[in-house]
């Protein structure tokens, strides 16, 4: 990719990011102007909670960098800074791909060419390790919610989640299960070699990745809870945590399109959080703010890192 195209992509992301910021700011301003919600600006905890959300974003991507560093240890040991640069670059390239599957492009761009194929599969392993906690906590939360009321759609989501969890765990621990007839006819020799490479990764490392992934999950769900509390949603934290976990469960099950599942999350949040009586504007506003903090801002930093790479 030439320099002109790189700057064009950066410019598109910058314009889109600024447009979203203006849109969210205008909606929040209208909300307070019309007096439909007293808002968080009347509370003394505004700056404390806002600072905590930013800090959790930094911790979130730092944990992902620790995961990437651990994965690269056997292939090509890297420093924490290099791992963080790779993660941020991956956010940038993954932003405009479905389900953020393009995050491997940014990560591998910072590596030598001969390492990129195996590093790509390691990225897949990292993503799969994050998939497992999303399904696990989502199903657990769904069980908690259904103790209060029972409905067929929730049972369907739960069963789907359990099946996905079982499949994800099986492929995570033994990826060679995918390298069988007739599915393996679709694989190139390089992909087959890479699957074998992942298969040989020690189980202790895979379990360690799951622990780090669970921590990441708790971090970004806590962010969501804090933002809803900031907007004066007077629910118990556990209720908010459970419902937000169901939102992320739906996000995991439903395929995403562009911009890191931005609109998938908002649709899922409207469906789930709306049942709690949270106003639609609050749901959309918190969702956009999360996207801006967790995806858009790191993506811009990642783009700068890629532009500086020679």
C-alpha cells in the first residue's frame, strides 16, 4: 500500500470519527436542552467515572498487548511496546472489516515477512480466546436473567450460545479438528501447516490466554456499566452487568459489518437494555461513547503507527 492510500485511509477515519463525535455531542446537548433527562453533569462523580472509563480502556488494550506478547514468545519474542504497537495497528486495520477480522493485517505488518503467516494464525488464536469468555459470561448472565422471567427467544439464544461455546472450546484446544475431510480440502498447505503450528502450542499458554481474555471482558463490560451509571441509570450494578453481558453475547452471535460491530452492538443494546426501561437515546449515546473511546481513538493511534512504519 503506497503512502497516498495510507493517508487517504487515515483521512477517512479521521473525518468519520469527528462526524460521530459531533453527532453524539449534538444528541447529548439536545437531550439536556429539552430537559428529557437530568444527565450526569449534576453529579459530583462525573470526572471520577469518566477518568475510570479512560483508564479501563488503557488497561483493556494493555492486557491484549500482554496476550500478543505471550503468543509471539516462541515465534519471535517482542517487547511490550512492540506488542502494544501491533495491537493498536490491528485495531486500525480491523476497523473497516467484518467482525474486525482484519486486525491481523496491522499486527503482522510490523513483523518480518517470513513470520506473517504463522503470526496471522496466532492472531486467530487470540481472537478465539476472547470469543470464549464472551459466550461463557453471556450464557451465565442469561441464566441469571431467566430466573426472573422465562421466554422462548432467550432460551433459543442460550442454547445457541452453549453450542457455540462448546465448538469454540473444542477448536481452541484442538484446532486439528478443523483439519479433517471434507473441510480440509478448502485449506491451502500453508493454512494446514499453520493449524498444526497452533495445535502444538502448549495447553498452559492457551489457558493463560483465556484468563487474560476473561480479564479483558470484565474491563470493557465494567466500562459500559460505569457509563450507564454516569447517565443516572439507577439500577444495581449486577443487573446492568448481566444485561450488558447478554448484549455482548448477541454481538458475538450476530455477524458484524463495518466499524467494529458499532451498529450491531447498538441494535442488541436497544433490544436488551430497552427492556429495563433505559431510554433509547441513553443506550445509543453510551454505545457511541464506548466505540469512540475503545475503538476510534486507538484506531487513529494505530494508523499513525502504520504510517510511521517504513
